């Protein structure tokens, strides 16, 4: 499997947030109604069983540390946010290193086909598809709770 290519962040179509990319993922969960304590309850690394506290989520949003989370913390963050580990890695790389993955690697054929279809969409269509996908993830989390 090829290593992902990283390039300096050239900007995105979405309006810039004063929060870093990982902090914004957490803020999005809070804005959707998930509490800090609930995030802390779900923040368990599936590999090691170690947990991170709700205060860590608060710190990442309010006063992010100078260094990024380690792999165990990122796996726990992924579990809490219901996001793929890869998404958390990419957000951390963008927030702390100002790098953004620009190549798909490590994904199966279905994901690459979906991305290829979305690549030709207008920015408004991409935002709409993103909202639909995120709404489906949120609905699934609510059913699991």
C-alpha cells in the first residue's frame, strides 16, 4: 500500500474556521448535541482499552496543546466521535502540521469510486453530500445509544 501524499494546505471550499481541523470535528459533535461527558464516556482506544477524559475534548476545543494527540488518543477520539481513525489522523495533521492528505491510499475500491463521483460535483453539491453523510452517521450513533 502506498503511503499517503501530503501537501501544504492550499485552503478548502468551506469557510475557514478559527478552530483547527481536529478541534472543529469535536466542536461539530458538540454543536450536534453530544456533551463533553458523553464524548468522554465513548473515548476508549479499541486496541489498548485506554480511555481519555472529557476534559481532553474540552482542552482540544478551548486551548489546544502544542503537540498533536498520540495514536492511542487518536483512536479514542475516533471511537468517541464515530469517525474513522484515518479521518482523525488527517485532521490532526492539518491542525498541527498544516498538511492535508491529497491522495487516496488505504481505501477500498468502493470508497475510491464514491470519491471519484464526488470529485466532479460543484462545491454546493459536495457540501450537500457531506451533510447527508454526516446526518446518516449521527442517526446511526443515536440508534446505538
